C-alpha cells in the first residue's frame, strides 16, 4: 500500500496547531472520510490564524479561509486518496 504524499503532508501540518500554541487537544476518534476535507480545512485555518495572528487576514484578501482551503483539498489529491481507499490500496480508519 502507498499513501499520497500531498494529503499526508496536509494532515501532518495539523501539528501546527500544537506548535503555534493553540493549547487545544485532539478530540480523538475516527473521522469519516467524507468529513475529512472540511475538518482538515478548519484545523489548518485555525493553525494559520494561531501562527500568523491578525496579519493572516491580509493573506486571505477577504476570502473565507475554510471554504478556500477545503476546495483546495478537494481539488488536490483527496479524490485520488478516496479512490485508493475504495480499491483497498490505502488503509483508512
């Protein structure tokens, strides 16, 4: 089995939440695959905000971080990951 590096890099970046001092702990438990993009987008945007503070709003240019980030996840390697999970090539639980 192999795992697409783009999604894994995104998931690994969730560590930014702890690194940048969010103080929040993970909720634990499984996330259904169809809920992964919005939840990952929310976590990433929270991490970006925690790391960059108010200046992060300048990078957004008035757009919604979660909506844009979720769309990028869905347009990236996520469909490939979902397909490989469906084929049994990648384990997801």
